[in-house]
């Protein structure tokens, strides 16, 4: 890893591969000779594991990039190579400016030293003068907020205390590039919120942030861009919402075992609760399937059910893509059945804000109502959801999915970005203030204590 103070790119990764070589140990057999644990070889052999495979990307100064991938995809290895903890087998990494990194819990701490002493040592390693470290020390200790333990040896710390000190130390050392692994998941909920607020603050100051998180909402709210790793390869690099959707679809199962387990679970649900009734209409309005297909950006699933249309309908039954303000509407989701579907399936509709953050979901499972058994054919089904959206002015996107059972990883069909709705104005008293949701209480009371 090299550091370049004048580069326009904060991080440059070129052709990086990281290979681990393992030697198959031999064991002593009862017959009195050495036998390899690998049955295909008689002698000790070396086998390679490619944790990173020809990774190429760059991150501009001030950019915030999320890193996604399943366990074992190579995320932590990539961060360790970028920070110089590991050396790549091939390729090069260039960093512009001072780098701060929060990787494995407790990495870089001397367990025999106190928290205060570790902070002072870290400042010296980063090249800060003793005066600079002293000026930052109180701020770091205050943010970590572990009380008297700051003067106790780190080996006595809980995992939560350790991550508090480590995070506070890194973000207050004025890094040009901040690298964060999933270490924040160790802290308590309030400290996680405090950390996210601090990350937003340093992003606003132009610090480059590159971090791994399994929280897709955190990635989408903090990052405009994300990358996706699969088995050591970089398979996606683009807008965070699109990469998050691709990651979610990669997690969907299509295995027969998961399908069988989900159907068994759905049979239990159906025996305890009711099924949705079918309502037949002679003049059923079929939505244009070609428009739906061109709108969907990411899709996955076994294909037993396939969505074919979506529309937002106003109170008069007209299709709309915008409404004046939060109002009563109907969401109509249409689908066909390509192969026999047992009773008990669930369908859900998800609504996100303009940043891709999940806001509201409707799912038949919430209401303990499940789809009846359906045979393959040309019949078009429609799930209608009548609702009043409690949203402020802005653009919202819709997404949908169908499963044999609500808690199953198996999807019959899963579609992202099936439609959008613009809300053009806020309630008269709302103005331009507040968040994304407009709260409408069922009742308001003003109580006065009688004296």
C-alpha cells in the first residue's frame, strides 16, 4: 500500500488478488505409515484459496462507498488489504492522505495498556504531536463515554467498551479516509445511533468513508454508491439502491429443500388462520405487462408466481403516478400462476423513500390471511390494498414479493422498482418541515389539572 497526498482519488485498487495457500497435513495410520488427510494425494500438498480475485475500483475524495456481500465473500480481506494489514498477492493499493480504520475488534490495542494510553499511542503512530493528541484526548474520551474504565487496562474491557474507544479514537484523529468494518454491530443501540450521526458529520466535512455493513438502510442512507463482492470477485459497482437490490436478490433461495420447508410451514399457517377469498369480475382491468417488465430493475425467484402489473389508483379508480398530497389510494398488484401453487402463500408490497430507505410494508401475513391453492393457467389475479399514505411531499418507490411462507428465504417472485408515486404537496400545516412521514393521530386531547 502506498500513500499519495496529492491524488484526486482517495482509494485506488488495481488488479488486487489475495490467495491463501494451505498445506494438507498428514496423519499416522494404524498400519505404520503417513497418510494424507486428502484422499486424492499420498503426500503433503498445497492448495490455494483465492479470497480476492482481480479487484479493480477507485474511490474519489469525499465519496462514501458501502461494501456488501455474504459471509466469506472477501469483504474483510479487502478492507485489510486496503489498510495495509494484509499484503496482496497481486496488484496494488494507493491511498491519498491519512487513513483511519476500525476493523477487527481490539485490533491495534495493547491489552496491557489503559484506554487512555492506547489513544496516546495511536496518535503517536499516526504522526500526531503530543500537543495534538492532548488537545483531542478529552473529546475522544467524552465520545467513548466509558467512565473510569478509560484508565483501566483494555484487557478488562467488554466488547462494547472496546468498540466505543476504538471508534472514538479513529473518527477524532482527523482521517482523510475512514475504513469501517461491521464492528459497530457490537455496540448498543444508542451508541450505534451516535456513531451514525458522527459518520454523517465527517462525511459532511469531506472525509472519504469506505465501510462494510449488513444494514442495507444504513448503506442506502449514507452512501450514493456501493460495491458487491461474491466469492472474492467484484460483481457490482453502482448506485447504492441498485446494488442493495442485487445483493438482496442474491440472498433469495431457489432450492427445492427451502421450497418444501416453506410449503410445510404455510400449511400450518393455513390450518390456524384463513385464506383470502377470490372475487371474480367479468370486466377485470388487466394492466399492461410490457410496461411492468420495462419498469422492474432487479428480479429473482423460482417463477411459480410471476408478477405482471402494478398500479396506484386514486379514489375514482384511475391510474396515477402522482397525487396532490397524502390521500386515500389503492395499490393494485397483478400476477399469473405458471405452475401449481399450494395454499398458504403470502404477498407483500414495500414502499421506500427517494433514498431507498424502507418506510412501509403491506403483507398478507400481517393480517393472517393467505392465498388459496392456485393452478397454472392464463388467469390474471389481482391483490388490491386500500390505504391512506402518511407521507410528506416527495417521490416514493414500490417493490413486491411472493413467498410460500413469510419467513422463508425462498421466493416465488421478487421484484424491485415496480412503480413510483410523487406526492406533490404537504398538508397545509406541514410546510417544508419534519421527516418523511405525516402522523395523523386517531384522537387529540388537551388535559388540564383542576385545582
